[in-house]
C-alpha cells in the first residue's frame, strides 16, 4: 500500500510540474521578452552616447534621446516588476 501511495504521489508531482510549466510559460516568456527589449534599447542608447562623446551627435539631440530612453526604460522596468510579482504570486518563481 505504501508503495502504491508513493507511486501515485510521484505521478501527481510529475503532473503538477507539467501543469506548472504550462501555467507559467506565458508570464515567464513575457518577462524574457520585456527584458530583451530593455537590453536592446539600452544598447541603442549606449551607441547614441558613444556618438555624442565622439562629437557626431549634439548635446541637445543626446539629451532628447536620453529622456525618451529613460521614460521607456521606466515603463519597461515597471512592466517587468509587475510581471515578476504576478509570476511570484502564481508560484512560478
């Protein structure tokens, strides 16, 4: 009887892992997508800073680009944190 219960528990655990993976895959993919977007935008901003430092981008243009990047970064940061909170609440982390 104990062996049967152990087997049933093991099967149930496997099923729960699969169900958790299914349930969590969307929010985890969204987190990765947002983080990838943040990385891409940061790389682009770094290129603009390099261009400014080399003199090929004016101070005004650089400040405008920086302000736009910062606003977008803050929005994406908030979105990431919201997704992370959701994932944690749902037992995905």
